[in-house]
């Protein structure tokens, strides 16, 4: 494969603490007047532009900033249907309890494979247009053996980070037979879905009659672990509960939402910071009028955090990591640098990946370019589409930002 040197980078955020000559303030590993050499989908070299080795192709980015591609470690992209009326109702004061998921289940079950495949492809393209290079996709809107398995097959066509979420809610046909549904999830459904999944997840939420109790969630997660899947948990979204405790106990890679955390929850997350990441999803709080998690409290306590979109049809139909970044700084107490690290290296850690979320030799060449000279513009110009994935063989058809 030909090599490409990307040069004219005004500011390069690498997240690489070992990079010589970089400014490592707030763990960003920044280089100015930088260059990156890419070959065969991997980063071959990173450094000052004046020291760049020769390459087969040259792409001048015109004084723009380049950051690691955003890692969206929590999304639900395989669904059909529309729940905009539910959003409008919440803006009028109707509380969210998870019940609206049934509407998406009905629409998803009714959709054909080609329709679902086209919907997923469009949503992934939308993410890439905003700088996201890695996305985790959950099932959870099929809730039958056949529909969960096909959801994961379709997700696996666009990402290796697929998550079996048969334990999203208890479907209506099992409302009076919860134990039977848990048995199906951990038996026939798991057997059909595990070949197409890397992870298993569960909505552990005692404040919702539709979600799963601690005991039910433990059964689901242990069955998934025994089937060779990594563990993730939806926890502590609607109120204080056992989600964090369960995730830490079982060594889950991530516990997601973390909206309501006790002091004990924070202490457990801090103690388990090398193994369990708290993934924060502020788009959900925006879309449900819920309180935002206190990310400042978590970081100051030593908790590992990630930021993700939770793009889904009910509680956050936004695929925009730049939107998530702006919310995290405005509403959750993070600095711009902390937010950017959380949405790149932090989310990569939640997926137990060290080849993404960072720009270093040997890592994946996942680069996001900003139509701005500094990463700070992600926060300075909220709502403006300045981020996009930088592809090898790029078109040098954008006016430079500097002479």
C-alpha cells in the first residue's frame, strides 16, 4: 500500500504520553506544525513536519487541527421507527421509565433486513461525517431470538464492537413471565447471538418496571461471561441502584450512564479504575431533562471516564460526539482537554482497546481533522460541523486556514 504524509497540521492531539517533544499538558500530547505518515491503515510515523520522512503521497491539511478519531463506545443503531412524539412529551414534563422501548421493538421486528441495513449504514455515515471512527453497536430492539441475532449480524457488517443486549427490557409478551424471559436470554438467545457479539450488556435498573433487577442482571452477565463475551452494564441511570456495584464485582469493562452515584459507588469505581470505566452519556440527560452526572467529581476521585453518544431512538437520537463534548464541558465540569481525552482514549479503554483513541506509530490511522486551528474550537463553536474523518488519499480541496 502507498504511504501518505499528512502535513500542514497546525495542532496535532495525539493522547500519547510517550511522544518526544510533545506538550503533555492535560495528557493531550500536543504537537504543533506536525505531520503524520500513514500506511496500510496504520500510523507509521508522528512528529514535527520539518522532520517528516518521505512518503508516496502528500496531503496538505492547510493549518488545521487533527485529533484522534472519536470513539463512540455506546450506541444503539439497529432500529426502525420514530419516537419524536415521546421526546416532545418529555419536554412537557413526562418522565422517562424505559417503557417507550416497546415502540422501537415493534417497528424493528416489522422491518426487513435490507431496511435495517440501510438505516444502520446511514447512521454510521452520519457519525463519520462528524469525526467518529469507531462505534460500538448494541442489539436490544429485537428481543426475540431471531431479531436479536439478525440485529447483531447487521451491526457486525459495520463494526467489530458489537454488543448483545437481549436484556434491554422485558418484552410485552413476557411481562408476566420475567423468569422465562431471563431463561431465554441466557439460553437459546445467547447461543444464537454470541457468535456475532464481542460483548454482553444488561439494563440493570430497579427504578424501571421494564428493566432488570440486580439478581436478574447477574444471571445474564455471568451467562454471557461463560459464553466468552466481555461485560458491559447499563447502570444507575434513573436512580441510585446496584449497577455500579455489580459491574465492579464482575469486572465489567464499562458501566454506562452513572447519572446517580453514591459515595460508595464512586469509591468502588475509583478502586477499579484500571478495569472498569464509567461511561457518561450527557446527550441522554439533555434529551430527558435528567440531572447531568458530575464528571468533575469522578475525575477528581480517580475514576476512569469515557464519553459516548448513546445514539438511540428514544432517549438521545443524536450521533454527534462534538455535541456530547460541548455538553460535557458546559454541564458536567470537565475541561475541554479532559472531555476530548474521555471521548477518544477514555472510550477506547472502555472497549479495552489500545490501538484506537491515540495517534502513535503502530496504532490505527484513525484521524479526525477540524476546520479550525485548535481542538478548542470543538467547544468554542458548538453546533458548527467542523469535524470530519481524515481519509488517506484525501482531497486537498479545502482552502487553507493560514497562508
